[in-house]
C-alpha cells in the first residue's frame, strides 16, 4: 500500500511516499480503508513540537475516516464494513490502524472529507471547551487565531454549547467568511491590542474562557482580557513565541486557571479518556447536521506536498483534507 512518511531535514519536514505492507490489526485494533484524512499543523510544521527532532522518518497523518476491513480478535461492537472516523497514526495512507476505543461511527450527515476533519481537531476543542474549560451557555469565549482549523472548530462548538464567541484574525476576509457561523465579535488584528474591545463587549467584565492558538505574542493580552475565575487554554504557537509575561497579581486576585492542551505526553489511556464524553455531548451535533466541519480545500492523495505547502502559508480557513486514492 501507499503510505506517506516524513523526516526532519534542516528544520524542515520532508515527505516521502513509500510502498509498505498493509498492517495487521492487534487484538484491540481495527484496520480501516482510508477514504479521507485531514492535515494538522503540529505534525507537519517544524517548531510545533509534535513530530520530534530526530532525523528518522515516521509515518504521518493523525485522523481519518473510512471503512473497517478487518477487526482484531478482541474487538467488540465494530463490524467489517462499518463507516468510521477516528484518530490514528499514519493516516496519510491507503490503510490505517485505529484503536477500537478511538473509533467513532461516521455520521451519515457528513461526507468522508468532513468526517476526517472531526476526530483530532474537535476532540482537542472538546478538551479545551468542556473537559478543562467548563464553558457554559451565555459565557464569553475568546479565540485568538479564530480562522485556524482549531479556531473555527472552537467557534462552532462554542456556539453549539450556547456561548458568545469573539475571535481575532489578521485577515478581514477570513473574519467575514466565518462571521455567519455565529461569531459575535470579529477582532481584525494580529497584535496584542484587543483588550479594550473585549472589555467593551463584555461590559468591563472580561471573557470566561480564552483559547490561544497564536502563542506568546498575545499571551499577556489574553490574561488581561480574562474575567474573575476565567480559564485560558494554550493550544498552539503559530507566532513561534514560546515565552510570555504573566501577571501574577491578576492570576492570584482573579483566581485564574491556565492550562495547556496537547496529547504529546499522554498515555493511550489518557488520550482515550475523553471519548465517552465526546460521543455523548458532541457526536449528536454532527449527526443532526447542527455541526459541520469547515473545509478550505480537498487535495488528492498524491498532492500531499502541495497540501502541506498550503498549510505552511497560513492562507487556509478551517481544515485541509487529503482524499484517498484507494
């Protein structure tokens, strides 16, 4: 089968297309014929910490949708022929293995490409907004870099949960495109200069939850925008700035909560711990059609290098997807 691998060379990820054997599922795994897979910045772009610093090549791709073609001996509740989606290593391939506990049924309302855009991104967003962020209806959510894949998903799930959402972006065109998704306040800026607008919108109280996809350049400004007992999630650093000033007095007086969101150091059991809640709380939104991933562009399987280049250019809105050749 065809499978994309990547190694780091002079700080840049170099893709290789290999012919390898179709993998065999372990006792608690299923083999999936991949119909579509989605790109994620963390594994493809140097400096985002997920691919590693070694020179050895590794299979790439982290989320996919497709059909189950073989089940491990101990798998229950999943059948050959099932249409599924899930997180999985080596998703940019003709076939990929999924852990049975990571498998989700593909909602009929979603295309293969849309389903492939759900597992990793929306599970991360669920972690930020629900599991750790404790976002409630009518609360204010601020998303820096709201036009990114995680940013758009945060906007969508935030609105589905009944929150009010504001977001920053350096592109007025992108803000105009996502405003119909329910964006309550569009902040056209890449700079740490949005505090006054946030305070005006919230009656001087600040926001209840911040999702920072940008990084250290706006970290201090995010803290300034936080309300009493607010929470701040750090999920990325596209600006490459890994340090930020922290107002200890504000952290103390306002009883703030700061947390990071990454699966890099989590065990498989820890990564899977959010699946039951996600299936109960979020899958119904996709099944009913209330939630639908925003896809900027779909590339054919052999066009992964071009898809990677598009992601590196930061010109996309929402997700970039690879359609399988199988």
